[in-house]
């Protein structure tokens, strides 16, 4: 007979609970107190957000003021301002469709099956073109709406996505230039990166929005929105370039030597050997940078754009709903959370996918 | 261009004349002269820091030489990028630390260069790759990633990857030095097979057994110079040089 050795049986659920939280009288007491505090807080929150809350606009603001709960009716009454800002009321379906276009474009370009140069170019080209035509109009029977009237979620998404689309390739270029063998190229690039990084984003946005038009000829200056996006992309690329460079430093020299020895050209070595490995190393920091950039879009309010946070201010700021600002901010926080949380979950998926075959 | 070189048969595979190489102020190679015929198997040995790795890395421009001339397969190695790329296509290298691409499967490691450098269609590149993986005796590992293989297996993949470019000359830079002892034999066996099939090979190695079995000529380097070169029997039995005898007693002495 063969001896079968079994691991000692795992403790049951109750036994595990007892060992972790009720091992000594003092520990039991602390556990009970903490548990009571948690129950109290959760009850308070639920009571405010659900049980005593007002959900319909039927009673108007007065119904809200009569209860101690949350006034979600402000969202029901004002969600259009929050999501679409100053965009003309009758045309807001276009802004909604434009949001969908940007989200679909982002989701598609996150799917590995679309990671070929041609497919990604089609997705991005079609996505941004669709957004632009829908928002701006003036063609296909759509009424013209100038950039100054764009706002809310549609604007936030557009600024974020275009910042990344322009900033990411720029970051890779900067990172490659910084590791150039020619000292005057690598030093100049280093100076640019460090220069941009040492400025606050607000001052860069301000410069691009307000100061640049005085320095540039009219035809080159373009609309304020695109200058702001350019400034924000530049800021993004300076940080991202350092992240990419860090990733490249983690790739052993032997990788490039092996690629050279196989006769690969510079661009083949960069695109097939160096960058895929560098991006794998840089992934956690890259996702972090994307998350920061998404939240930093709220800064464009200082140069006069009503992105989602500023639209929120406008939504409660007019008279009758003035008391309901907490609910408006909670709603906006929820929207930010949905986007940023999906971004970080996607990052986790990529990390799992890329770690295939690693020991 | 190099592509005409297979036609331009005759002439040595590699000719090195008065090669000088400096790292800063240290003189790594001192007026080295070496000629390797097509089909010849050379083993280069010597103490560490003697310049043997540097010499073979100069042959395909992984190191840039500072003086002298290197002619590979009839093409002179100079600053002409076309010449460098042409030579690299025809010269396979196997490194001490394998340097497989960790983000690609074994099969992709073997097919990427034939596909993007030689512009071979995928089906053809994969067929060639599978043939060479068979030759190095690991066809069943094709879909694995390098990180999932043992050191000996990785080095055999690295040999297959180099062979997939169908090079005219193979350089081995201490191919067994990073391996656990029990894996050295499987790599050396593949190299002996390759040698017996007439591949032109230059191997930097301390495996004197391999030198005895496979080499046409053994070269001993010390202090950046070629101190002695001789056929293996002569080299091991009756070296005339004091430094060679001392080195041999160290590598063979136990």
C-alpha cells in the first residue's frame, strides 16, 4: 500500500472567523466596535442615498428640501447640462452620439484584434472624424455648432482621447530621440522634456490658449480648443516619454544585439524587439499616466471650456437647485469612477495578457 | 553588394588584417591577423579579457574596430550601412546568454528575421523554422515561450534561430558558458553535427573536448594578440608556447 499524505484540513469558515477577529477578549471587543461603526455608516449612507432620497422631479426642488435624504431629482432635471454643457438643446442628441463614437473607438482600439497599423488607423480615423462631424455640423444638413459651445462629457472625452492619440506617439519619439547616440540630439530632447515637466499644466494650457495667438499668424493659430489639446498632449508626452524610456532601460542590451545580428534595420529593431518589451515594462506607469490625464482634463475650465466638472457647477448654480450640489458632484464623481475604473481594469487585463510566458 | 558573394566563391570566408580595437585607453586587440577559409571550423580560446569575444564581435560589427581591415565573404566591413546589413544577413551569431526574444514564441523567434529581413512568406519561414527546430532536437517546443524552456533548450533555439537565416558563417560567443553542466552536452552535440555538415564556424569556447572533436584549427589568444594557432592534435599535444601550456594546464588540469 502506498501511503497518502494529506495536508492538515483547512479550518472551517466559523473557526477562521474566530481565529482572526475573536482570539482574545480585547480583540473581540475591538472587532465588535468596528463592526458597529461600519453598520452605522453604511446605514446612514443608504438612508441618505436611497431610502429617504427623492428621485422624481414631480415635486420640484421643494420636495427635496422637505426630506433629509439625497435630492437625485436635480440629476433628473439637469443631466443634460452636466453631460452636454452649453450645446444647443435640440442638437444634444448629436453630442450624445459623439460620446458613443469616442467610447466605441476607445474600446475597439483596446481589443488586441485591432492592433495592426491599418485597423487601428481606420478605427481612430473614423472615430475622430465621426465625432468632429457630429459635434461641429455644418454638413449633411446638421446645424453648425462652434467649438465654444461644446461642453460636458463629450468635451471631456474628446480632450482626453485626442491628448492621448497625439501625446503617445510623440512620447515614443521623444523617448527614442533621448537615447540617440548623437549628444546634441539626446541633450536637446532631454532639455525639452525636463522643461515641459517643470511647468505646471495650467500655465501650459494658459500659454497655448491665450498667449500663442499673439505669437502665431492667424492661419496657423487655429481654434482655441485645438491649441489647448496640443498643449495638453505636449505635457502628457513629456511625462510619458520618461515612462517609455524607463521601460526601454529595462530591456537587456543583448536583445538589440541579437536583433542586429539577425540583420534587422533600426526601425525593425525598435518596433519588433525594443518597444514591445519596453511597453510591457512600462505598462503600470503608463496606465497611471492615462488615469492622471483623464482627471486633469478638468483644468481646461480655466481657459474657458465647460468640460464635465464645470458643466456640473452650472447645473446646480442657477437658483432653485442651488442646495443640491453634493448630489451633482456625487453624480460627476460616479462618471469619473466608471471611466477611470474601467481603465485600470483594462490595465490589469493587459498585464495578465503580456505576462504570458514569463517565468 | 553581398548578395553576389555566394557567386563570388573562392577567397576566404573571413580575412582580418592588422585589426586594432580600443576601449577608451585599453588596447583590446593588437594588430590581429586571421584568415578563415570557407567550410573551416575554428575554435578560439584564451583567458578572460584576452580579446577573443571582441574579435568575433568585430566580424559582424557588434563592435566597431579602430584600425585594420575586416573582409567578410568578400565584402569589406566599413561604415557603409549597406555592407554591414548585408554581412549581418549572412553571418549567424549565438550568444553566451542566448538573447532570445522573450515576448515571442520559439517559432516566432525563428521566423521573424527571415520574414522581415529576407522577406520570406510566413508559410515558407515556418516550414524552415520547423526543419531547424527538428535539427536541434526540440520541434515539440515550437509554441512555447523562451521563459518556459531550460537553458540548454534555449541555446538550441538560439542556434536554430540563427540557422533560419541560412547564414554562410556562424559565430559562437561562449555558447555553453552560461549553462548548467548537464546541459552543455546537448548544445555541443548540435554544434558537432553542424560542423560535420560543413558549416563555416568560429567558436569562442573553453570546451576543449569540442575543439578536439570538431575543430580544424585552434587559436589561442592572450592580451589582445593571437599567440598560437595550430590543428587540435598539435595544439594539445605539443604546444611550443609557454602561455598556451599554462592555459591548457588550467582548463584541462582537473
